C-alpha cells in the first residue's frame, strides 16, 4: 500500500498562527511568576514565625530558669 502524497507549503505561505498564543503564553508565565513569588513570601513568613517562636520559647525558658534559681537560693540560703 502506498503512502499519501506529501503536501508542501508554498514559500510565500506561512503556517497559520494563533493570534492569542502570545498573550496566553504571557499570562501563563505571569501566573507562574506570581506563584513562585508567593511561595517565596510564604517561605519567608514561615521562617520569621519559626524564629519569633524560638525567641519566645527561649525567653520563657530563661525566665523560668531565673525563677527556679531565685527560689533555690531562698530555700537553701545561698
């Protein structure tokens, strides 16, 4: 069985181009960039929450340690 004949385009005839392809690609890249930036902002906020929480915990532990030390000094007369 033979193959169908090739259809060639003329030199002056260009393939059809979707007129909205460029704008859709631009919007897709813009959305992708916005998602990337939002993930980066969320990551930065998570880091800040972690460090603030650690600072609060450290301050609480230090305060409790000082209170225990004061009570120990009072109890044993050091």
